[in-house]
């Protein structure tokens, strides 16, 4: 192979690598809608077939999101002021849905395994939820309607599930399930 043929081979190889990485990136989808002032959203995705939808209507809302596996989805909706949401998913086939209506709410979820689901709905103000699910096929449902409610949850292992629906003020709860 002479220098000209080698150069063509290298250019062709680079083009094929570029197309493969573009095809991989094309499988991921992000939709962001922000209405009002001082909203932020930061999304990082790698892997394939990941989907993110972020809707913020209000001001001073923040979202930071990261997905590294494949076929994971995250839906974040924040209506109100000064709400924070953070979603981190590293495995495959995970799903997080966070809806916050009100002011000064936080949600935060992390899932490292595969097939985990977290659904969180906060209505009111100054509510805080934290979740971590390290295993596989864990499920968490949280629904707060009120003010000053706190829940911290950790689920390690596989197949754990819990559901909390609370209407009122001042709930302070911690749920830890391990295997």
C-alpha cells in the first residue's frame, strides 16, 4: 500500500468512525421547554435510546440530569419558583418522573442498576425527596401534597418497592431497604 492509498484508507476509516458515533448519538432525544426567567437545565447523555423531557414554568428552576446507560428515560416538570431536580441514571432501562408544583421543592433521584423506576410528585412548598436505588428492578412512588415534607430513601438489592402518598405538612420519613 503506497502513501496515497494509506491516506485514503485512514480518511475512510475516520469517516466510518464518525458516522458510527453520530448514529449512536442520534438515538438519544432531549426536549427542553423553559418559560420565565433564570431557569437552568443541564443534560448529559451517553449510551443509546435515552430520552429526556424537561419542562420548567416558573423562575429559578434548576435541573441537572445525566444518563449513561441505554433505553432510560427521565421526565421532569417544574411549575413554580426555586425548584431543584437532579436525576442520575447509570444502568439500562431506568425511568424517573419528577413533577414539582409549588416553590422551593427538591426531588433528586439516582439509580445505578437496571430496570428501576422512580415516580415523584410534589405539590406545595419546601418539600424534599431523595432517592437512591443501587440494585435492579426497584420501584419507588412518592406523592406529597403539602408543605415541609421530607423523605430520604435508599434501596439496595433487587426487586424492592415502596409507595408513599401523603397529604399534609411536616412529614419526616426515611425508608431503607437492603438485601
